């Protein structure tokens, strides 16, 4: 096949792929939201789709659905351009995706969240369907510390939003959309549970006026390629863990 992205396929192409064993669909669940001074509003959509395609390539039996965007982003609304959905709208949109692909005959649907605000609602939705799984490309604070250690980066470089990791990945995927000359450090202190609650409750502006959690000045394309490959392995690990726990 020329592509795994269903929106670029004809319906006979999709049918032929399903007949050939492509009975799994990966749904990137992203956002349209501010990403600091250097990254575009579509960052999570770009990264989510790239992660979905790479995961589909590894699985060998999956197609990639059109990206769902916007997502749940009220904590970024202080910066213009950000869009956010009401939780009930978000839920109904995902459930409609699930309904459509189930009616077409896909046997498994994977919700891949590339935005932190989507992780919990996606997990809750997946729990209601036996054939739906939820995975995420949103590293936890301790995982970000480990990435800093691996790459010998200063602590606080990767805070999880418009940071060195996301900027490096965008340099690898869409370098023309990255403005490295505009990079300014955002919030770089350790993200405690209390600060995370403040971030989601009061908004990113409660931590930084720049809009990023981390410091992207060390970002580079080569490290971005490493992060993208690492993400694929992590998503595979999550799917394996779900299979081991729930079967199927």
C-alpha cells in the first residue's frame, strides 16, 4: 500500500486492506493549542499522527485514522489560537469514531493520545469497550528525567510541553514549522503533583508566561529521531502490557 493513512485512501483501498488483514485502526487523539514561542499550534497533531503511523508500521495490521483535534485544552486557553472541546463533546466525538470503525468491521481500535489533557478521558472511554485500547505519547515526569539522563541534558530541559523533546521531534518531522530563534525557557523546576494540579487547574500561565514547560534551546533533529523511535517502542510496550493484563 502507498499509505496507511485512511484519509488518503479510496474506500475500495480501505476494503482491500481490511480483506488483507488490516483489521486494526489507530486513532491519533491530539490538540490544537499553544506550544511556546517556537512551536505551532498543530504540534500535538503532527506528533500524534507520526507516532500512529510508526506504530502501525510496526504492528503490520493497522491503518491510521484521521487525527482527532482539538482536544481537552482549557489549561492553555490563556494563549490565543488554542482550541478546547467541552468534555461531553470530546467524548461523543471519540465514540462516533469508534462506532463508525466498528460498523465497518475493524476488530480493534487503538486511541493514541498525544496530549496530556486527553489521556484520562481516552482511558475512561476505552474501559467501556472490549475492543478499544488506549495508549499515550505523554511521558510522565520521571520518564522525562530519565530521557534527560540518557542524553546528558540539564534537569528541567524536558518538562513535557513545548520542551526539548517535542521541539527536537518537530525538527525531525516538520523543521520549517520550528522557530529556534524564538526559544525562551519556560517553567523548568521539578513538576511535583501539586504543581501538576496547579498546571491543569489554573492553566499553564500559573507556571510560566512563555507557555512551555521545559527549555528547548538544546533541541536538535538527530535527537528528535531518537525520541520518535523511542516513542514507538514505548507504545508497543503499552499495548503488550494491555494484552498481558486483559488478553486479546
